[in-house]
C-alpha cells in the first residue's frame, strides 16, 4: 500500500527556470508533509515542511503547496540552480509520542542544466 | 552542533555473519529512527526509538533484526545472520521534541552502506 507517490521518476529543467515536483498521497491522517533532498552516497537533507492545515509554505527559493481536496502537494523551486540537481523525496508523517514515522515517496530525480 | 553520526559508513559482511550499525543522534535529540533504502527503491521506515524504549517497530523484519537506544551511548541496529537481500543503505535520523509544535523535524545521518557477499 503506497500511501505517498511520486509519479515522475525524473525531471529536467533549465537553470533559472522553475522546477515543480509533484507528490500525491492517499492517507488523510497525515499531520505534516516534508520534502527532503538527497545527493548520491549522502543522507537526505530536510528542505521544507507544511502542516496539513495550511495550503502554502515558503522558504527562500522553495515553496510547498498543499491541495487537500486533491490529496496533492508540490514543491516549487525558483530559480532553479545546477546545485539543486539531486533526488527529491516527499514524505508524510502522523505525529505520535512527539515524533512519528516518515512515509516516503519513491523520489524524483531533478536535473538542472546550465 | 554536530549532526547525526553513523558508523561505519561502509560495512561488508559474508552471509551468516552479524552486522552492527551505530547511530549517535544530534545533541539534545532523544528520538531516533532507522530507515532502509534498498537498491532502486525509496526509503522505508524500520523502527522509532526513544531512550530505552521502542516506540514503533512496525517496519522491522520479524526475524534477525533488532534495535536499541540505551540510556548511554549510541543507538544500535543489529542484523543477525545476514543474507544478500539485506544489502542496502541504512539511514538513521534523530529529532527532539519542540514544545510549541509537539514534534520536531527529523535530521538524517550519512548512512551505512551494507554489502553482504
């Protein structure tokens, strides 16, 4: 049962343009959604999160949008830079005991070309 | 403030041997999580621990795998009698407890890459 899905395995974008990474979920009980970036042979790095009661959160070049009726979220990166080239994972979390397990999507590999 | 530390970074074992993976959480963090990434797959939750307690082990294989987070020292993920299918990257994450939100973001270590020959 895939509760979080990233249907695009890869995305290629020109430097300076907008990158839009998409994520769908089936579990309405998630309290928060998070985006992580991962380089090869490294651990995931936290980028940005959004509460399930919000519809937008912005941090610098990164904005996450949440559409609860469609059970869909997206990460916008503007402007895209070559250093953004990595695999991006979205994840949902239900909070319990002040923590909780992250349920990850399969990831989308972003390539930003100069 | 040092990040999450994992060692070893690479571990090679022969079938039937034991693998011990260590994780030191970020300073001040009392929650530890283990995730596994099999080749060509995403990250899968394994276990959630707080000091001396297993909170959720719903992602752990029923046999051969165990985890602990003692009062003193690092968290240990132990795999007994390893098989080739255990070859994967194992990531540890830690979080604190932010009173205002009731939870804290999970920060990941660099991972241990286990290869079973």
